[in-house]
């Protein structure tokens, strides 16, 4: 099975390596190709709907608000006045808590809500790590200067790319696990497959970060145009998400077709 042709991005070096590793799992009639192909189909379908998902809209909106707040005279006051409650030092803990509280859903998928929350928090943590000037804890109270730098198109672009990379990584692993669970009816066998999948976590993360670079080509320009003097509305957020997810879906299709 290690050389079986697999449909999920089969023509790229990264995904051939991942598929080969997953194909070391071989239990009865279960085909890794079926699991991966099911994952591809599910991901393609769900990414058509993602721009309209309440949780995903709120996730991207939170990143926009955090960036826009840095352009205000009183960043903390602006966030608190608009319901994004943070402490006076803009500690990482308070920003993550604010994101958790804001990204809620009344009618959307709870699974997507969890993925969106986790991806935003990862993007925020990544930015903090990349721009921290001291060696103190990520949760140390003297973190405000880091967030004072996020009011630029390049900062928004960096956080948005991190969000899409993290969201896509989690989405792929979620659907692989779901497909495997629907096809492998033995608990021990499923555990072995998931262990094999875990060993490929870094490869999947590296690849999703690479393809998320597609969003960099327009993210900074979009922010500078739509969040220069006021916050963009939901339609503008939705438009950004439609373009972003379209680019990601096209990259999946292109790689799968070997183009």
C-alpha cells in the first residue's frame, strides 16, 4: 500500500511523503486512499461554505479589530468600549479570553467554531512569539508594546496568514480522523492509524503554512484599503474570506491535478 496512488494532493512532494507514511497502516480492507480521498472531498466542499460561516467571520473580524485598535489613540479603551474586553496591559491572557468570548455562534457548526477559535488563538500566540522583545513569559503583563505594533497591513497580513495556516491544518486533520473513524471499525486499529497520523503533524503543518502564503498577496492591501479609517463591515470581511478560501481551494485542486 505504500506506493498506492492517493487522491489528496498526490503530485506534491510533501503530500506524497505524508501519504506514504500513513500508508504504513494496513488493516484488512481499509484503504488509506479512501480515507485521504474522502478528506479531500470534504475539505473542498466545506471551504466553499467557510466565507459565510459565523465563527469564521468573527475569527477574521477579531484579527481586524485587534489590528485596527493599534491605530487608535487609546488602544485598550477602544477595545473595551467596543465589547472586546481586555486588561489595561493588554496581556496575552486577556486577548485570548476576549477572542474566545467574541467568537461564538448561535446557528453555525460547533466543530468549525472550535477550529476557528483555536486558529485565531494560535495566530495571536505566533505573533506574540515573533515580536516579543524580552525573554519573559508569554503571559507576562508587560506585553502591551507588542500589540501597539499590529496596526499595519503587514502585521495584519502576518496574523491572517497564520490564521489560515492553522485553520487549514486543523481542518485537514479533523477530516482525516473523521474519515478514518467512519471506515475503521476496530478501536485498536483506529488508534494505530491516528498514531501514524500524529507522526505526520509537522509535515501537515509545514505544508499548510506554505500554501497559506497565497493570502499574503492581497491581505495587506485589503487591510490598508478597508480598515484605514473605520472597521470593515461584515460584507467586506466576507469578501476577503471568499477570496482567501477560493485561493486555497484552487491550490488544492491544482496540486491534486498535478499542475
